[in-house]
C-alpha cells in the first residue's frame, strides 16, 4: 500500500484515473482473493482522495458564491429559496 503522504500528493485526475483502472481490474476478474482485496482497499483509498478533492472544490465554490452574494448586497439568491 502507499503511504498517506503519497496519497495526499495525488491530484484528483491521477486518483480518479487509478480508481478507474482498479475498478476495471476488479470487474474483469481473474485475480486471486488476496489481489482482489488489495485492489478493493486501494480503491477505497483512492475514493477518499477523490472525495477530499471534491469537498475542497465545493468549499471553494461555496466561498466564492458567498463573496459574490455579499458583494451584490447580501440578498438571498432565487435558487436558494
């Protein structure tokens, strides 16, 4: 398995691409139980990396939208109601 530092160094696209490959290998079959378990665990780690990136992106978008809303006078947006 990879270290926490190596996981955190992965960009979203790298983690996503590796996760796609892990899923492909699991779906193809032909691996031993041990190999399948190792792939599953790696997939879980990669999914967490992707989730952290997506959560961070969502937080940045929310912050940008909040700043924009404040700049526009602080009124509620129509789609929030």
